[in-house]
C-alpha cells in the first residue's frame, strides 16, 4: 500500500531497539484456571492468587528477587506460606507469572507498531509508541529487569 509505513520494518534502530527490549523473554497468552493441587479457581482463588502476585510485585520495589521468599510474599499478602504454595511452586514461579502479565502489557504497547503509520502523522505515532513503552516499562520495571536478566542468563522459561 503506497504511503503506508510500518515502523517494525522501516523505522530503523530505535524501533528495533524498543521491539528487542520489549519482546525479550517469554510472553504467554494463557489464563490460569486451577491451583497447584488441580482445583479449579473460583473468584476467591483468583483474588488470592492476584493478592500474592501483587504482594510479590510490591516487594520487588524494595528488595532483590533473590531476597524474596514465600514467607515474605505471603506475609505481605496477609496470608500464610501454605497458601502461597497452593498457587505457586516457588518464588521463581510467581516471578514468571508476573513476567507473563508484563508480557501482555508489552503486547498491547507493541500493537502500535503493527498498524500503518500515515505519512502526515508519523511523529505523533512515534511519540505514542515511546509513551506506551515508557508507561509499560515504569509499571513493570522490576519484573522486566528480572525477566531480561533471566533470559540473558539462558533460562529457557524466560527466553522463548
């Protein structure tokens, strides 16, 4: 199509860098439907799992992922470590779940790249992409840094 601009193919190094940083690691589109014991999650189970993930994410803002423990996450979530293990195998598992959520936001931000950019509106579209990238990175900074580190270290779960 004449006059159509697809930045993923034509914008050069900046878009290539953004795409590389945002898409590094594992992005999964699945939804968790059961706990580790195979029980189907109802609204209460989903809420508990989310509370544990939110607690882990809050702790990541002040602690290294290496320092996180099931006990600290459960305490932050206002529940027991036994409850933590109903939903996650270990800390790495909850961090992986957080990386999956971050990946979904990354995919939404990257949707800007997949749409044609009209000739008269490219600068505005580029700014929109940068703002979306900035927003996603700020929202998930700690999780994305951990995910990228694990992918760089060769962890296959984070580098697919």
